[in-house]
């Protein structure tokens, strides 16, 4: 499959992956955290149509403390979902179960930059053990 190596979409992903690389692991960043299970459900911008759902146990020794997930909209520009702050807040407050939703802040495609937001929705759950 052809992958674009230039342009805003590529630059955005490059920056994101550099940020992830530079981040410490969850175990290093949050020494009290013993386990983390993340549930993700992706919805269209209407918030009703579910596209996919996953749930997985995070290996906190290896996983980075920056929690970024790709937007399922393959045309999305400068979007994606960043749950880094949400996770940090959950751990700081010693929460055991967290549910929430965020919408993609990107643009729907490269032809509508600065006019049409992507607004895909990610609903998430964290199950945390200390
Ligand atoms: Zn998006």
C-alpha cells in the first residue's frame, strides 16, 4: 500500500512517534501502578455508529506513559486520540475504574483543513491496579 511520506498527516504522525519514543515507561513514570487494562471503542462523529472495539492488558514495564491512539479515519489530518492526561489524572487520583470519551480534534481530510473537524469519538475505560 502506498504511504505518503510528506505532508501534514505524515509530519503529525512523525512528531507523535518521537514523543512516544522519548517517554518513560508506565512503570517508571507511575511507580505505584501495578496493572492497567484499557478498553477502547471507536465511534463515528455521530457518537452512535460503532466501528471497532478492543480491550487489552497493558504491559506496564514496556508500555510508554504517552498514550496515543490512531484515529480510524484514514484521511484524518492532525487528529488522533491522546489519553495521556486522562491516564495521568486517573493514576494521580488513585482511581480504579475510569470511563470517558474524547473526540478527534483533527480535520476530516486534507481538503477541509481549518473548516471541517473529524470529530470521531473514542470511548475508553481504564481498569487500574495499585
Ligand atoms: Zn480524526
